[in-house]
C-alpha cells in the first residue's frame, strides 16, 4: 500500500516536503509528550492531583499522535526521525525544561505548546488539502 500511496501522490504533492513537515510534527509530538510526562511528576501547588492526571492523559494523547505520524511517514516510504537530538532542530514548538513546578506555570507552558501544535497541523492540512486525504485527515 505504501508504494501505491506514493505513486498516487508523487505528481500531485512534494513528498519530500511533506515528509519533512511530518517529521517536524513528529519531533514536536515527542517533545510535547515529554513535557506532559515530566510535568506530571514535578507539578506542585494548587490542584496538583487534578493537573497531574490531566498531564498524564495528555501525554498519552501526544504519544498516540506520534504513532499516527510515524505510521504515515512509513506509509509514504519515509523514515521517522530516529535521533532524539534532532527533535530540537526540527521542532518549531520548543521544549523548555521547567524551572518552576507550580501548576499554573506548567499549565501555561503546555497551553503555549498546544497553540504551536495547532499552527503546525493547520499548515500540514493546508499543504495536503484536496490532494492527500489520508494525511489531511
């Protein structure tokens, strides 16, 4: 099926550019996963338990997003970014290690990360809209 997907798309979209965008999104998902995951351990302050559970739930969602992206990259005959060091180079949505473990601060950092992810996915959707329905979905 992968070769079929690439053959269908190769004259309609720049596969190399699409794979670069998907690998950038994959890098951002891994960084977001880690941000939520580590935040769930270090969060302090008001509503710690609630925030901790929320972070754990979101970490699982980010992991699932990463899996979907990696699967699509493979379907398009690409290679998912293999070296975690590259995540920082490829990601526009950056990860800042927490220095203040207060729940409000960590929540704000995560909201900023989500805003950045929305922008990334809007760009991918615009790039693939009407051309690559699988990725656009």
